[in-house]
């Protein structure tokens, strides 16, 4: 179900010598108990992308500064929790150095300082959550011959915090609170596509103060779709697809920024995930349906998603792939689909949607459909 919601965004900030700071993106979530810094790994690669790994479900802020005369531009990211030590890591090429600092006792600051004369357009810089504990920022237009790889930390090590375990596990939600999925995500056997060729946006609907539909046993749509969306992103990334999520935690995001994210990065596909509802007095109403705005490629995408979702949802009615005028599929400029993965008020669908194992199968179905569409 799709109501309208608001988008929280930081405004312009000033610091130091009245330098103009542009807050690129802020994602707010309930902070888990975390000892020390929430930054566990970072790397800057030869393609000009910064990737960081953090504690799950934290507040992240990114900033840009042109730099004083004789200095290059800087980008820095603030995360909760102080680092165990401050340090400077020499880089090379267009990236002069990377610093890990402590601007105050409760904050870790990751600073990328570029060489004087480097041109960065802050309007093109976006810190995008690619999973609950992973973020990426792409620096476009940097000379490829002057990019050297540098980084710290283990991107594959387990991260434990507040009951979360992330390695070979899905980030599961029960009807309330946090749990872990007992089954691992397994991309083996999924269709293959050329690595690095495609960009996909996954849109878990609702979030923050808007739970979406609330069904049997207090099952919340926002929890279901976020869990499935995060797992879809992990599966696609394992197959070499570049994935952006419109949200990676319980935050309030309006509809236009969701569309703008997909349009601005030139995504090849946009898939919005939802769960349906009718009435608590109508548990007999169940089913899966997938919407597209216009025919052609969007209709084909919706049909493939519908087919795969039905393959893992035996016994529930097939409500089909059909036209719809929802904002997020009507205003995106690439093939787009909106999937209603079942009814949280349905006697068949609700127990399944509350089951982390079933949500894993939904994620595998959506990822399979996207990969099949990209490589027919």
C-alpha cells in the first residue's frame, strides 16, 4: 500500500572559516548500542568509488568543502562512536590522503582530501546505502590514470550489534523487534549478467513513522519490505549488479526523492516492494500482484517479477501483472514495476510474510526476476 510521506534532509551548514558545507545525505535510524566507532572498513577503488562498512542501522552524514587556497576539495563522513585511534593514510594520485579523526568524543570522521586543482561537483555526489551496513559514493569525472586503490578493514568479517549478525544471514524482521534469518542468502544458481554493466534501484516502501499496512499479529508492511529489499540488494550485488536502495533503515522518505534517485543515476531498472492489505475482517483476501505504468519493457519486467513471486507462493491467488498509476512507477524514466508481495491481512499470506525464511524466498524470487529481465 502506498501513502505519501515526507522526506527529512539536512540543510546548508557552515564551519571553520565560514566555508560552505553541503550535506549530501542523512539517514536517521534508532542507534544500536555500539562500543567504539561504527566504522568497520573503508576503501577507495580505482574506479573512483568510496565504499564504507558500518554498524547496521546508524546515522550517517556526508559533507563537501571546496577547501581554502592551495588546498584541494574535501569530502568527509561523520559516524557515531569515537575511533580507537586517529590516523592519516597516505593515498596517491588525485586523492592526496585519507584521515580518520575524532571531531568530538562521540564521532568518527572519515575525511577524503583531494589534490589541489581537483574539480568535484557536489551536486553529483551522493552517499547511497547499498545494504544495511554498506554505503557507496561515486566520484564522477576523475582522471582514471590518477586513481589508486587504498583502504582499511575487512569487508567480509561478521558484524555483530544489537542482535544483528551479518555474514551469510538475511536481515530478518519479525512482527516487531529484530531477529536474524536462520537461512543464509545464497546467490548460487541465480542467472548471470555482465558484472558492472547494470544499475538497479530497489525501493522498499514506507518507513519511519509510516509503517504502511499493519496486519495480523501486528505484522508491519515496512518491516517486511525492508527485509526483502536488503536481501535483494545483497543477491544482486553478488552477481555484479550495482544496486541503490531508496532506504536502508526505518527512515521517512517522500516519493519524489525515491524517483529522483533512480532518474539521477540513470538506473536501468526500478523495482518498488510493498505488501497489500484490505481489512482485518477479510482474512480470506490474499494474493500477489505486480503493477506497471505502461506496456513494453515495464510490462515485461512486471510479468517476470509476478511469475517468480508466484513460483515461491503456492496456494495464494495470482492477481496478475497489470497496469497501475502509482507515482514511483509513473514518474521514473526507466522500466519500473511495483510488487505487492501478499496481504498482511490475509490468512494465507500474513503468516508467510512474517516468516524470515519465506521473506528470503521472496528476495530470491525478485532477484531472479531482475536478472532474467536484464539477460533474457
